C-alpha cells in the first residue's frame, strides 16, 4: 500500500465511506487535465465539484468524461 492508498483509507474511515467506491484514477486524471489546461487551483475545486455531482447521484464516469472534455477544450474555446 502506498501513501495515497493509506490516506484514502483513513479519509474514508473518517467520513464513513467505502474506499472501493473511490475511483482514484478518474479523479487524478480530471485534476491533471484541469491543472494543465485551465488553472492549477482549478484541480482541487473541480475534484470537489465532482464529489458534489456524484453525491447527488450523477454517474462518476460520466462526470469525469464531461469535465475532462470541458478542460481539454478550454483554451481551444478561447476561455482563459
């Protein structure tokens, strides 16, 4: 187990969540895309927004795909 896995397990235990429900790769991928294509501070905020959307019932894979597409196209759309 690496430090990230240990942190996720500890945070999940603290929040009464199940570590298996955390798609770490998807969250990190979206955070990377936002940080590189939009703005670094946008990465943790976007991860938080992902959590809100998923907590309200949105499909995690759909949320990740939509946010990645938005981030990748951000500069191309003239948004800055």
